[in-house]
C-alpha cells in the first residue's frame, strides 16, 4: 500500500466509469421498455373500446332500435357511437369514438349492411 505509486486513483476512476456506463445503459433500456409497455397498453385498450363500440352499434342496427346515438362507460374508458343513414338504402354509416381512462382518443367510421347484417368497411381516422 505504501509503494502503490499512484495505482489506486486511476483504478477507482476506471471502475467508477465502468459502473456509470452500465447504470446509464440499463436505466435507458428500462425507460424505453416502460414507455413501450405504456403505449402498447393504450393501443390495445383503444382497440378493445372500438371493437366494443362496433358490437354495441351493430346490435342497435340489427335490432332496429330507435336510438341512433349511444354512450357506454367501461372501467378502462368510454365509447360513443352515432348511426346515420348513408346514400344506399340498405347501408348505414356508424361513427365510433373511444376515449381511454388516460385521455387517448380514437375514432372509426364503419359501413354496415342491414340486409346482410355484416360489416362492410372499417376506416380509422
């Protein structure tokens, strides 16, 4: 220890630089993964809300209910739909708006054939 001739100071600097490099890499990777997981969760929640809105609105169209608008709340968001007549007699246009609990909004326009009882077109806005 008395004859170290300046070995300890460069060794400590090298080890601390290596430790800081590893910490910065792992923290950057962790933040990136966390952000991706949050965005992916928001995307799939929005997709689920839009699909639920499509099912609710198609049920209204098939049953011929008078209500042409509707809103439904789920624990993870809100979906609302509006049914309007389109140019053709047997098709109706449905606009679905979904908002997740965190505030992300998505909108879809659907064309639904009443005669065949099937979805013709799905267009995300």
